[in-house]
C-alpha cells in the first residue's frame, strides 16, 4: 500500500493529476485488501488511515508552443535515443491529443493507419477501462502522428500492461536533453498544445470536445461530425 502511495505521488507530481484521482485508487485497493482479509479470515488489523492525499487544485501544465514543437521536439535528432515505442507514442500525441494511457492500453485492432481515413479507436478493452464514457471516440491520424503510429500498427506491447512508467520515462528524457520549454512542462503538455491549436483554428466546440474526449455538458444529439470532416480540420493544425 505504501508502494502504491509512492507511485501515485509520482503521478501527481509528473502528470499534474489531482489528489482526488489518487484517493479513488487508494480507496479501491483498500477495499480489496479488506475483502481478502475478511474472506480469508486472516484476522489482521489493517491500518489504512492517513494514507489519503489532501485535496487541492490540479497543477496547471502549460502547452508547448508551436515553435518549440517544430524546432525542438520534431528536430530529427531530438528523440532518436528515446526507446522507439515511447518516441512513437509521444509524437503521436502531437496531432491527436490522446491521453497517453489511451494509447498504451489499446489493443492491436484499435489502430487503423492503413484505412482510407487513417484513425485510432479509443475504447475499453478486456481488462482495461478508459477514463469515462466521453473518452470513447475515433481520432483521425494525420501528419507526424500518422507516421509515428504507422511504425507500430499493432500498438505498443512494451507499455500495454505496464503503462505506469511511460510518462516518467518520457519526462526524464525530455528534461535530460533540454527538450522541456520550461520546468512546468510535461509529456501531457502536448495534449494542451493540441487543444490550443484547435481553438485558434476556430474548430467548432463540439468537434473539439469529441476529439479530446471531453463532455459536451449537455445532452448529445445526432452522430456528430464525420471522420472525414474531422480529418480535414486536423490537417489545418497538423505538423
């Protein structure tokens, strides 16, 4: 349990996640331990009090600027010594804005780079959930993101069952190689950069939310914009 707390401390600091997210996982694991104790009649005293994190505001992570992405992150030599799967996942975020965990846990049939409109399907798979129902979506793959996924058309087996190390691996590499725009940037900043580019390009609010996997904050009517239309919108902001 203490190791799990340490893992979440790192996630909060590196990925800018909230204490509430960590506490939910701690509660779930605590319930598992209590159930095992009861059903196995172990007669143990579990002292789990005091392990929860204090609630606080989510740490704001700034987006990478367009210039930094173009001249630093996409420099041909910048990421060459980062392991290939981590490099592909990172570059894939640039024009897709997916959450890293949505890619690492995806099955091989969720990547469709050879389709008429190349795309990735974000959905739960057996044994792995996604953040919420709004996260289920289809994202067109364009530009450098398509090129990255094309190299791994069946997904990323290194991280499929062990995605906890991905952000730490990428963030450590970026910092060690002077690729962070400032000390507040993290891997997840690419997702914020993607949303900012959509906003500046005047992409419709519903389309932005569908691409990001965000709630519409109202009842969802119709089927939304077609994949072809979304791909065309992304071409306007893609690197």
